C-alpha cells in the first residue's frame, strides 16, 4: 500500500512539472504504472547514455488507464493490461553530457535524440484481419532544452517532462487506434522514475548520469482532451467491408475484360 501511495504522489508531482506556463489548462487523459519493479534501465557507457525498458522484446507489463474521456467503449474503461516500449525496444540514446546545478543538488541529463514511448494492449482488439492495439504512442523530439531527465543528486527519484503547443515547434505528438486528437492541440508528457537504484547521481567523470534501474509512472495530457473514436470494432468491420468491395470490383472488372 505504501508503494502505491508513493507512486501516486510521484505521478502527481510529474503532472505538475509537465504542464508549462502557457498550457495551464492541459488535462491528463491517460496514466500508466509498471506492474513489476525495476522495469526501466538507464545505462551509462561513459560516452553516452541509453534509456530503455528492461524487457526489450515484448516490452514491460504495465497497467494503462484512460481518464477524462467520454464515450469510451466498455472494453477500454478501467485498468487495462498493456505493454510499454521505448523506441520499439531499442531504447533512446543521448550523447549530450549531463550538468549539475551550481549548489550540487540537482543533476540534469538532456535527451538529445527523438524517441517514442508506446503502450499496446496485451490482447489486441480484432475484427477479421484488422488488429487494433495502440492505446497510445507518444513521439518526443528534442526541439527545446527542457526535455531532460532531472533529479536530486543522490536521490531515489527523477522526472522527464516534455510539452508543446502551436506557439512552438512540435516537441510532442500522440497517436492512438482508439483516440482522435485535435489539430493545434497542446500536448504534454511526464515520466516519473521512482525507486531509482542505486541512486540518481553523476558518474565519476561527471559526464553522464550513472547507470540505474527504476519504476516508471507515466502521465499524458492534452488541451483539448482527445475524443474516443466511436464504435472501434464497427470501424474495423467497415474497413474490412470496403476492402472486400474493392476486391469484388477488381474481380468483376477482370471477368468483363
């Protein structure tokens, strides 16, 4: 119970950090929590850093939940079993060295490579030959220096926050098989790293954050809030039906020829 409360607290803090001043009205529409501990790894090679999921094949098991979205079909409500992957299991590599605040209390590791973090249903929704599983994929590009892994030196927690809106280059974009996002929206991503082990600190050379493992809580926000794609299974059947009509038309044309 104490760990759940701790994760919830870290998640709330991360949401606050993720929302920039110009996007004060963003609303969290999805959250995630790792099922097992130590699911996220940060590897310090001395010349670069690599952020990844510990399971690079299928991804980490997580609980995923949509929130503040009306009209969701029943099978998308509540806690969902899903898999989490960073760059399809390849992880995200950064070559930009870390910095420390003048008073030595805060370490900041800029991630200078674009990457995706995706959440897919453990059991895809399917109708015929169409499979729908992408609950949410966030694509983050390093257009600003604000997208950094930041934490207290020697501490057990860190955060990564990125956001954007129409006044800036798009730093964050979302895609989903089940949600529709409005054009010109404000998007925000917040990743909270909990139970950082052994600790969040710079390596001996002071070049990169030292290797660690951690739990991850994810929060995703937008303004306006995305809307549910209505009748997802029906939409899948419609796609199949249109494809079948196309095949039939080609067969008739070939026969007449």
